[in-house]
C-alpha cells in the first residue's frame, strides 16, 4: 500500500518572503550604489533587490492602492536593469529568454553566473540561508 503522507514531504528548504525587501533603499540609493561600483556582481545584487521589491509591491498593491507610484518607479528601474542585463547576455552569446516572459526569467542566465537562483519568483543567493545581497 502506498504511503500518501510522503507526498507532502519537502526535500529542500522552503523560503518565504516575510518582510519588505529593500525597505532601507530608494531607487536613487541603488542607482548610486551601481554607479559607484559598476561591476556585474553589483548589477546582479541590485537587480535581485529591485525584482524582489517590485514583486512585493505588486502583491501589496491589492491592499494598498496608494503604493502605485512607488510600484511604477521601482518597475521602471527594473526594466532599465533588465535591458542592461540582456545586453550583457547578448555580448556573451548566452541564449536569450523569450522577451515576453516576466523579467525574473529574462535575466536568469546572468543571475545564475553571479550566484542567484529564482526561488518561486524571488531572487535569493544559491545557498541554504536567506542572504541580504547588499
């Protein structure tokens, strides 16, 4: 007889975003961080924070429509970053992901190089602990 309880076992840790990502940063703070240290690693770190922040704000908009302006500002920055990341991907001749996919998938090749994985729509360092990339 098959043990159906084993269907619910999880073999890897599950990560849940429990607080607002990047809450101590503004878009301008992250722009400055990137301009002061314009490495690809910094780009990946900033992109991780920005993507996570946009996803968080998108979810929060349902309960707080007043966040729309902030969401739009962060989303615009996310779009700028993914354009830059896709230029790097093209330069390295890595396969481009379909541009109609969400941004998190479009930068996956780049983010993997710099130690990030997409964990159900949130970027996190590829290690078994939560890590603040900045």
